[in-house]
C-alpha cells in the first residue's frame, strides 16, 4: 500500500480571513454621510401648484377688445368704452395715434400698463399692445326689436341664433345683419355666445348699432313673434325647400340660424313656419353659421327689393 504524503494546507490563510476587521466606523466616516446631510439641509422643493381653473366671466364684468385695427374700428363706430390700455414703450403707428386721439376726444381714460397686464386682460388674445375696455352689454328684450322696425316704418327682419356658441360667429352675423337691413338679433340666455370682446372685434363695430336681445327661452320667443304676426323661417341643410323659393322672405320675418354642428334643435324646428336650405355642392357638408346667415340675409334683402 502506497503511503500517503502530507495534505497541503492553507498555510493559515483561512484563519486570517475569518479574523475581524475592527470596530464599525461611525456614520461620519461613511461614504454616503455627506450626501445625506446635504440633501436634508436643502430647502424642500415647493409643491407644484395646480393650474388655475378658468372662472366663468360674470354678466356684469367688463369686456376687452384687443388689436390695433379692432380698437380703432370700435372707437370710430362709437362703441361705449371705459378705458384704453396701452402697453409701455409701444411701437406707435398711425392706428395707435388715431386710437389715442379718439379716446382723448371722447374722454376715455388712458392707462399705460405692462404687456403682461394686457395678456391677462385679453385672456391671451393677440392685442398688439393696445386694448379697449368696454362695459357689459345692455341686452334688449325680444319684443324691442319689433318696435325698432315699427319706429322705422319698415317690415321687421330679425335674426335668431339657435345654439351658436362662438362669439366670432355672433360678431360676423351682426355685421351681415347690419349690411342687409336687419333690425336685431335674438340669442338664448344660456348655452349660447354673448356679446363679448370677441364678438365686438369680429363685428367691426356694427354691434354699436345692431341691437341684440336675450331670450330666456328661444322657443317661447319665437311663438310670441308668430303671435305678433311675424313668420319664422329656419335654415337647415336637410330641408327639401330651397331658400330662394320661400315667398315669406318679403314678409315680417324671423330668420333662424342653427349651430354649425347640430343645426336647428327639435323644438325650434317645430316652431318654424318653413324650414329651408341653401343649395350647395355635395362636397361641402355644411356652412359656417356666419356664412349661412350672410347668404340668407342677402336672399331676404333681394326678395324685399322686388
């Protein structure tokens, strides 16, 4: 039997590896200590503020018209104004100088403000360094529009808006109504565009002379117009009668314009004497409410000239 030789050992290496490494170092000597202290001493980051919710403008709040051309047009047209705001160090031109002169002649307050202030007043709209503050609009009663026509010894022509929510459309319709001899506009008091700064701007000052009435119930207002002897003609793209063929356009008339998306509401349609359409190519599904009103008012004016 072969004799085994001595086993190779570790030479004590294992025993040395098991030996303790000394006392645990204090935290001040740890590699992470300085970073933690620095983080604890740093001021806490402020909590992100939620975006302010846009509050609904109250009916008695002033409106603002921004932009050099719209401001000059409004002042020239005699739009009632409370104050004219001009940005500091504005790059003046003929329009600014004209606005300042008219405002001064009319006794309108002139206020120099920062552009940030103008941004807030006009709610971020393009103002070109100038804005006109106008008081809340004084709405008429629907019956007042008939009185306006009677006082002028003219056949009444009134435009009613059903579900038009864009103030720019309201302003554009006011402009067309003025051009074609209408005696006023009727809008619902809820869920509809009112006479705001955007409407004033688009109307190019015509809202200073074109009266706008508010009806708490548009359907009831249309019934009252019919009882007073006016005919009600509604515009709807799905109607079978073309607008040019409606003989009632030369009579005392209420022309109803529906919203671009939904058209006439059911109750309003039921209170129309005639529902007519503007013929157009099939590629165009519908017309903008302002464009449709302009075409319809022109057609009514054409019938009245016969």
